[in-house]
């Protein structure tokens, strides 16, 4: 989520975090800000949806999901680093 917000900021945008839906907006912006495919954005959005389930339905995060989140964050961070190297 924070890497997605950083991607927005590299384009001069600030995300109003006080408004509902800012997590979803940040993740969905990755296709535009960091040239991440929409298919991959959907993969990155899965942990956000899972987090909502945890917050509101007392769902549980599996070890596999935790590892997938870490891998997704590393991929987004790498894309952000590549963007910064080009800009």
C-alpha cells in the first residue's frame, strides 16, 4: 500500500488517506503510475481484500498469504525503484 502511494507521489499526486477507499485507489493506480499490468494489480489487490476480511469478519491470514504479501511488496518496491532510476 505504501509503495503504491509512493508511486502516486512520483507523479505528483497525493492520496487523501482520510477518505474511504484510499487503499483500493492506491493499489489500482499501480497500472498507471508504475506500469504494472492490470492482471498483476489484481493479484496485489487480493491481500487488500483479505485485510478487509480480517478487519471486519475476524478472518485469518495464512502463512502462504503473508509470504505472498511480502513478495508483492518487494515487486512493487522494485518497480518503484526502477521508476525512480528513470525519473
